[in-house]
C-alpha cells in the first residue's frame, strides 16, 4: 500500500507540474499566433485524446513528462519533414526570435510562478513552526550513528553554528550548513565548549545512509499522543497523555531512551511504568519483533508558531522558493568540485517517490510539489540542447548576432541533447534501483 501511495503522489505531483510547464509553452505560442498541434501530459503510447480546434489534447501512458508540438519547431519528436517547405505565418520558425525566446521560456516562467505561489500559500496558511535554540538546548540533541562519526554525542548542546549563535533548530541542519564548505558546530558537552567540524561531503554521507531526516534530532521528554487501534500498547492499558517513565526496570525520561530499550526487547514481554496524573502504574506489554509497542509520541518541547501576514508570507515564500534554486546550484558546485559523487546526489523517479513517503500528507505533498516546481524550472534552464535553456541560448545568440543557425545545426543539437537527456534519465533510474537493492 505504501508503494501505491508513493507512486500516486509522484504521478499527481509531476502531472500538475508538467501540465503547467507545457501550458506555459502553449499559452505563449498561441499568444503570438503559432499553431500548437499537440498538448500531452505523459509520453506515448496514448491513453486518451480529444481535438479542440487546431490542438490535440491527450494523456500518455508514461507519466514522467509531457510535451507540446508547435508547428515549424524542431523538437524532441524530430519531425523534420515539414522543415523543407516554405515557412508559414503560423509556424514557430517564421516568428521573430524574441517571440520564439518567450515561447521557450514560457514553461520555466510558469514553474517559477507556481513554485513561489505554493510556498507563499503554505507560509500564509501554516505560518512557520520553530524550535528556538534555547528550547533545544534544555535537553540537547539525539545524535545518529553518522552524527557520532563526526564527533557529536547524544545530549550535546549546540550553541553556535559556524561560530555564530542561531535561532531555530532548522538552522543547524539546513542546506547552507550541511552543503557548505568548512562548516562547524560549537557544542557544550558537560560545561566544556568543543568545535565539531562538518565534512564537506556530508550531504553525500547523508544520502548514502538515507539519514537526511535523522542526522540530528531534538532530545525531548514525551507523552503518549495516540494509540494504534489494536496495538500492544492499547491492549496493555496504556492511555493517551500517559508518560512512560520506566521499562524493564530502566528509568525513561526521553523518547530516544525508550526506543533504545525497546530495541533490546524485540519480541519479548516486558513491564512498562507509566505516570498517569499523580498515579504510577506498572503494565505488562509485549514488544513487537520490530521493537515497537504501537503508539505515537507527543513531544513536550515548546515549539513556537510564527504567523505571517500576506506581505510577510509573500516575502518568506519567495525566499523559500528561490532557496531551492540556490541549493541546487550549490549542489552542482559540489559535484563539479568532486566533493560529492553524482550517484549519491542525483535521484530519479524512485528517489523522488520515496521523498513523498508512504503516507498521504497534503501539507508535505504541496511542499514537495513546490520544491519540485522550482527544481524543474532550474533543470530546464540549464544550457543543454533539447532543454528549454539550450533553445534559449541559441535564440539569444540569434538575437545578438542577427544570424539564425541553420536547420541542420538545430537538428544535430537536438539529437545531441536528446542523447544526453536519455543517458541522464537512464543513469538516474538505474541509480535509484541500485540504492533500493543495495
């Protein structure tokens, strides 16, 4: 079921973004009087289509892209037969270069607008939930095995990032820190300040260990937030708002301590001590083979919600959207400098689906869709033949020089670009499968 939910979210998100991207091309083309022959979401074989005026609208069976076919344009269809005839007034090739440039940038522009819109709406509706550094440092952090490898320990209190105080927990796990060069934490460990250097290839290590969400977590006291129906916790008599203070004779204060004890007791019967108001109860409970008893925890840390006015949401959402582009540029820089391998940094459809997760969460869905919209805009803007950015470079040359490249050059550039893109797609899919298997 989780696989179906992942695939469903990926297909829906990509269909929305690709549909809007291709609509941007089509709308610009129609604005300048160009004939749009086809508008498709998904690649052939065709599932469904209908004719409206001069344009055939359809859905393809492969839901990982889409296309528009504009008369008189050399595109991924490589239909060059009509290019030998005299240009017609409604064709792409007969229009001024500046109009053709706007058509090629139409998809990118729409994706940027969509990405900003999604982030602005999320900022306005949800505000921003932060965990202040003062609250985080009441109990310190939970260090994952990877965090321990670089020198961190559970219970450490992070007091500075790159030598400066910080405001929010996300400041210590943000891309500007984990993707930066020569980043560091200053920690308080039992009253002693220690500097922990963050390796320049940290992002690669996180991707390799699949620990992007658990590299560092806030250490927190907790209570029972919800019980899974029919779970061992429910059968044992544990109730919502109970606080587990002991298990198998070991005192429990933090959720990470409970998780560690449950791992030791997989598949065994044990005794849990809960605090219920002023009363303590000892309850027998069976631990599952996975090391759980079936409840959701509720942190007792005090998060702060910052609510935005519309102008503030526009500012914050726009900054979040363009932050995605900035992080992608930094990521490519690390790949080109050899600090991160492409196989660890790049993800294909399987990797993206795993980002959505196996539970349908609309907030997370729209946040990832907004992120993907900005990534799609950035990737399409790259100056690679067959991508919008490649077309834009050629058209910019034509505008500046006043000389139009030959059709033969455009055809060959398109072929080279298609080979590069198909190779990159094959690499990404193979890389995803390799990560899953190994």
